[in-house]
């Protein structure tokens, strides 16, 4: 068999970093981890090729080469997703579809030969067995959560590694919390399932052996879902490996804010090489947190927690939401004040939406308030339900947040606030590589000469160079992110 694995195109969005990646000559932020894991689950004797449409154009000859096309993607990729299906239908090639988008919305897609839904470790083997016997079914699904200690290492060798700004791997699936707008527990459950330490080290060693050096995104739903195992087993072994290899990787992951309560866990993560985390703050409004079931964010002062994490050595990015039923007109300024005070540079503020199948989706369905399926883009300025707040007021307030926090004055103030509070991990030497000199010259030209509001850039430049010189490269990286965020904000 010849299997073509296709990852659809992702439109420009907050997390795409498309405008920032141009500075470092990369095409995409992260690789399609799900598809290269699927590749490892397919029979070893099959011929396999990967087309990431964010890097290469999907051509007719690629599809005609294959016996089967395997397609996976997320909600935000739905347009490209449908285009791939239509292209396969036109060329009369069998298409197998799975992943989070298909799992939650498979009824929305025509022209698919086989749906292999939920987690592939459970459903793909059944499809392959039926395919071998000559009677594959149209739909495969499972309510069971697989043991991921039996999941194979992804086939990173299928990637054009030098086109990606980071690599990715997965240590666990599932999250102990159950926020009503989140699809994670619906897809992956509330009990974190983890790989073994030997699995994780072997996967990291494989990436190292391919010659890659740089950031690795650990794409867990909540990396600290099982704190005991992390502290007693995983992180000590990762620390030993990182020290032996002289820290070839830095790690990025997603955690809940209660990491700030655990000093030992913070220190172990930093020592292992973790230096960037994403947390779901959502809102500084207590009523909003109660409404969405995010009670764990009520146990500590959120600004204090963010500052603790930054001082420990973490670059904290965060998600924020407006549009809760409990939100009033005060929430917009509350969000702005919190973001500025906390020094969260990468602050993704979106309108509340209800992904298909979530608790929020079902609640709104019973209240007859749903309008459409969610687009998958947290920052496209649209909602898929009727809010309690007057819609015009909500949209106006949302735009005021985006316009304010990504204006150059406020953005660069936030960068200064962050780098003043942030403590660089001892293993991070902040050495400037030769290839980064070109990026530096490009950013000085665009941000310091061409772009309006450049005086704020030069203020940050001077502040970080003379008052925080060891953090100067980080400050300039944040300046590049701001360039990308402003371009995204301008489209909302």
C-alpha cells in the first residue's frame, strides 16, 4: 500500500506566528504530530509520504501516487480540510479521515470513504484489519481511552524538519479539570494518561538523533495533570538527560495556573529545560470563572501566580475570554488592566465559543441559543451562539481590548514589565547564533525604521540593552511576536 498523509492548511491566526516566522526563515511553528503518529501506526511495509500544506502545495501527482489518503486536522483548518476531500473525490482516490475535527463534526463532511475517529490507537487497527480482509467499514469510533504507553514513537523522519520553528511530542493525554467550553475532556477524558519515562526519553533521543536543536513543544492537554509521577520519575530523568546533552532543547507546554503553588515542581521543570508555558486564565472576573467551571483559578490571586511563575523562569502565555453570561461592560477594562499588570506578553483574548459536543454546547442547545459550529479560530471576532450581553456592545468592548493590548505603547510596556520580573534559567546562556543576526537586522529595519510607532520599539531596545542586557535577545524576540500580533489584531 501507498499511504499519503495530508495536513491541511492553517489560516493566519494568533498561534500561527506566520509573520514572526519570516524573521527566522521558517515556514510553520509546529509539525503535525497526530499524522506522524498515525504513520507509525500504519503497517511498517507500507510506503508513506507526508504533505504538510503549510509547507508544500498538495498536487494531483501526490494524490494519484497514493492508494489511500489519510487526512487529519483541527477546527480552524475546516476550509482546507474540505478542499482536500473534494480533490481526492475528483481524482477518485480513497480517503480516510480522523483527528479532532472529524471526531466532533464527522456528520458535516461528504465524500469521505472511511472515518477513523477518536484516538487512533483504538480505532485504526480495526480499520486496518477490515481493510486487509477486504471489507472496511465507513465509520470506526470508540468510547474507550487507549493506554498510551503502547503508542509508537511518531515518525519525525517524514518531516522537513528544517522548515519548522519547533518540534513537538506528547507525554500525556487528558486533563483533571472540566471547563464547560473545553473539548479536551470530551475527547481525551479527565484522568491523565501518561507515557513512561523510558518512552519519553527515547522520543527525545530520536529527535536529537535527527540533528534537530531548539524548542520542543510538549503538546499535552495539561502537562501537570499527574504531579506525583512528574516529580518522582519523569522530570528527574529528563533533568539527567538534558544535563548530559548540555541542554540541546528548551521545552514549551500547557499547564494549569496551580503550578505556581508547587515550588518543587516549578524548580524541576525549569531544571529539566522547560521555560515557556501556556495557562488558561480566561477572566479576572470571579463570576465568569464560576460560570465556566474553572474553580481551580479561584484558589489564588491570579496576578500573583503569574508573577511567581515568571520569577521562577517561565515565559507565561495565556488565554482570555469575554462573552460569558455573567460579563458586564466592566469586564473589558478588567481584562486590559490584568493583562498589562501581569506582564503576560502573549495574551490571546477571544470571544467565547462553544465547540461541538462540549458542556457549553449542550447547554446552549437546550436554551436554543446556538447559531453555527465553531470556526476553531479563537480570535476571528465571531461567536457561534447568542450572548446575554448586547452583541454590539460585546463586539465593541472586545475590539477595545485587542486594540489596546496590541497597540505598540501598551505592548512594549508589557514586555518591559515581563523582562523586569523574569528570571532567566541558569542553563539558558542567551547566546546569539549566526543565523539570528539576519533576523535581528530585519527586525531593526521593520520595527525600528519602517513601522509607525517605532519610538516605542526604540525605548524597549534601549531599556533592555542597558538595564536588562542578559534578557536583550528575549526582549527582541517579544518585539517580533508583537509585530505578528498587531497584524492579526488588524484583521479582527
